[in-house]
């Protein structure tokens, strides 16, 4: 960038040099030019040097700059260096030299030069950060080519300038996407679930970077670091970019790709990592001197985000404006709108609802062409199957047509679980990133922040020691392979509980910990306190019913958002109460609603409070499973399991059901469930049997129970699943599902 600026300022004869031994010359010019003015035109040999001061390198950037100048003077003076003195010396840096007479950095630098090379004193200039920004403003071609290096305040000013004549309020749009979303997205979903405390930790205090694999990469890397690198790049698609296979592979490296597709299982942190990266970008804009007017509390929060981001080498020099799209909400809008289904009208619709004024698509396209942007399309797996292809195609159209068409410097991220994904984003020009299982040390790192917050040093040390010991168990290692399950384990342990060894136990214990915590509070509302202490059946039945209702609605586009309006929620609460008690129905309904949404808060009431939903999808799936096996007779249970057992939308629910039946020794229902898994592998007709045995859907479900240790403790229960494993062994990829079985009894049984 400095060399390109020097070419504009000094002339086309300027030459830039690459890294390596350069004799003190990052740039070189020989001749006469009208610099620093036409009257005072310097001539001769010019050296241009670049010195970048990275945040955290030193506490005193002025002293750091003087030290770099002294090092260069020493090198020029050393006869062994073979360096030649220039006639003119320009030193470009992001440090603004202080200007105090005699004592400022600029005057001190001139004194250093005077002592060694007096004739160079008056032909020495420093291009500091502000000077470079001024030169960029004068030379627009350089400004646009290197916009990724500009400050966030400069980018905001440029956006305002370009959009000053627009009919829509671009300041309000940017403020919503930066400041409003910054406040709304400050907590992880786990901290929103089961926590009503005002001092709960922000996402920056709990985040731990996540390992990932990608195609062609030999070694494992970490998501946030790789994302920070690619977000720092400039991502304007140009016509002159070659289209060869080697170039395409090079561009699809995660550290360079303009588009990411992140695949990860339940609770692996897909949403959390994108949420945290977006928070960092927002904080950078908020802290910029030319940024937004915010409250002191918001500025303190932004400073806190910066502290953690800087420690993790994630703080951006030139941030991007994040735009977050929850794809299940977009899918519901598609199902309800009669007009265009495109992404751009949907963004206008969201902004109009938030800002209370019309927003034109043309205004957004102009904004996209002027700034640096980050688009996040979260949760394709939560989109109903009947509309999933359409939603994915609209994302591809937006990224590869709309954004490219308006010359947008845009990075984009899409996420999905592997379950329910069938190649919808294969045509997206993206780096495919697959989140890896956490190793024990990584799982402990995820859990540690929760074990430390609000606890004394000795208490947190004890909790960490308990988890370290627990991670020697193969079954607990298998549980603590995702950030969500590591965090839940930390919640259980810090409450004094014993580390659960299986997934169903973990979620069941988490629910009991949250309920016990609220039941032990000294609440002023006596009826609410009594319900939390003694209303176990009412509270659990309601959560089970909600989980089932929301998860079943999510199968179709009309229910894609998976939330219930307040009146629908009240109706379900009334049905639950009426089914369990004879009197005081309406009074109990009010108290139970308050218990669910304001005390336990495992369900969330987003935005206006007019709807309820589960923000943590695995919790929704856990409660849906509890409802299916706990609220039906044997015939009803059989019909329910037959309906869902082979459906990817219900795969996690099925796993929870089978785990619960084993844990609770429900042998009758377990026999029914296993027989249905065998049916999955046999098919309806003899002619289809070989095909279904090769698919081995029932065998894959059984293998997961083995891997997670669910079948480890009872040989009689393991034997029920024998035919399922027989089917899986006949499949070509059986090793993929069975090789990871580590519990000793289960492993021996599989081998036999």
C-alpha cells in the first residue's frame, strides 16, 4: 500500500521491493518531483521504508518508532552492511509521531539523524497514520484497492459520505447492525438458558477457539484464528482473476476464502464462533473515535471484547459490518410472503420492522458497494426439508450475484449440521470447514471459564481438578467433545454435581441443576416459590410438551422459526395444567408461565417477549424425546417411533429417546424401539432388503449408542441390538461407525 501511494505521490518511476535483504529500501525512487511542494522540490535518490507497530508489541509506540529509526541509522553507518545513504528518506508507519517542539518524536528523530548524517535532516519525512489516511483520501484508486487496511472510523465516514443523499437512513441501518446487535448478542445461548443473573459473563469471557479440518489440509487448525485472517483480506471479486484449478484451490484455503461453509454437529459451536467473530467486528466500530455515540456501559463492554480479542490475536485493523441471518426465520418469511423470495427484500423487511421506516433495496446495495461486510447465514439444518433447497439457492444467488454485482468487499459464512444436509451448498464457491471433536485438553479449556466465574480461586481449582480426573474416563471423554456439552458439564460440576458419563444423563442433570437452583432461591412470590419446589411433574411435563411442539413444527416452512406466540404458549400451558390437576387451573397457568420464562428460562422469550422458543436446539430435542416416550402407551409409542426413526430431522431426538429408555430401564419400550430399528434395515419388501441393509440406518443409530457408552453396562441390553449391528457390518463403511467404540465391554462385543 505504501509503495502504491509513493507511486502516486512521487511518480511512475517509483519501484517497490519485496521482502528480503533490501538495503533499507522498501521502495526506491530516483529523480526530481514536486514533493513536498512544487516550490520545494526534492531530487536525488529516495528511500521509502515501512514500519508497522502491531498492537501489544510495546507499551510506548513513540519510543518504539525512535528505536526503529536508530536501528536504521546504525545499519547505514555500519561499513559492513554495504548500505548507501539516500538523498531523501521517507519513513511510513501507522504510528503518529508526537509533534511537541524539541521533545516530540519527530524532532527527536531529526536529532538522531543530525548526529549521524546532517545533510539528510531536512530531507527526512515521517508518514504517520493520519498522514497516510490523508494521502489515501487524495488518491482514491489506492483507497479502494487497500480498503481492508483502513480504520473503522474512516470506513464509516466513507459510507456516510457516499450515502448522504439516500432516502433511507444509512446511519440508522448501520447503528442497528452494529450497536443494537452488539447489545443483543453479548451472551452465549447457554448463558441465556437457565440464567437470570444480571452479571452473567459475556461471550468473550467464555469463548475458546475450536479445531477444524478442511479438504486438502494436512493439519488441524482453529476456526477463529483462520476467520480473522480471511476477514482481514480484501474480497472484491474481479473479472481479471484466473479460473484455473490450481488458483481455485489456492483461493479455497480457509485463511483466504471469501466464503466459508461450516459443518458441525449439535453443540459443536457453529453459531457461537460466528456470534463471537461478529461481536469483535462490532466492538471495533464502537470504539473508533469517529464511530457511534453509545452509552458508557456499551463502551465498557466493547473494551472488554477488545481485551479478550487482542489476547487471542483476533482484533481487526479494518473491521467488517456483520449482517446475521437466521435461516429458519428466513424460511418462515418465504412461507408467509406473497412477493419476492430473494434475500435482499428479506433484509429490507427485517430492517423496516426494527427501524419503523421504509428501507429500499437500492440503499442497501449502495451501502454494500461502499464498505466492508460480513454476512452470516446460520443454520441451514434447521430449515424444513420442503424448502431447504430454495433457501440455499437464494443464499448462493445473494453471495454470487447480488454482492458481486455491486462490487461488495464481502466475506460470508454459512453453517449447517451434517444431519439433514445433502449438498445444497456444493455449488457455493466456498471453503468447506468441518468442526472437529474436542480433545480432552480442549474440552477442559472450554469448561474452565465457567468454573472460574463467580467462584473463589480454591473453588475453581477444585472444580477443574474434578473435571481433569473425570476426563480419564472414556465415556466422559466421549461426552465432552463439543463446547456445549463441556459448558453444561461445567455447570453441573460447579453446582456440586458428579460428572455425568452419558449424554442423556448430562442433559437430565443440567435440567435438574437449573430447577434446583431456582427452587432454593428465597423468592417473594410464594406461589411461584412453591411451584418451583414442589411442581416437578408440572414443570417437566410443560418443557417436554414445548420441546415436542416446537420440534414438530420445525419440519415445515410454516413453522420454520420454531417459536410459539404467547397465546399459543398459554393454551399449551393450560392443557398441561388441566391434564394434571382438578382445581386452580387459571392461577396455576399464570404461575407456571412465569416459572418457565422468567425463572428457569430454559425457553427464551426473544425480542418483544411475544413468543417463546428454545435457543439451544439440543435442549429442544432433549425435551421432545422426553415427551415422546413418557406421554404415550405402548401402541402410541410404537407409532411415534415408526414415524420418526428414519428421519434426519428427528435423529437427535431418537438418540435421546433410546438413551433415556436404557438409562431408565424401560425394557418394554426399548424392545419396541429396537424392533423398529431392525425394520429400518429390512425394508417393506423382500426385494428391497439388500438395499436397506446397505443403508443400515438402524445399525448406524445403534453404533452411536455403543460409541457413547450407553450400552456398556448391561450385556442383556446390548444383545437386543445384535441384528442392527449385523446389518451395519454388511455395509461398506461400517468401520466409520464402529472403529471409535472404545468402552471395553462394548468393544469386545462388537469384535465378537
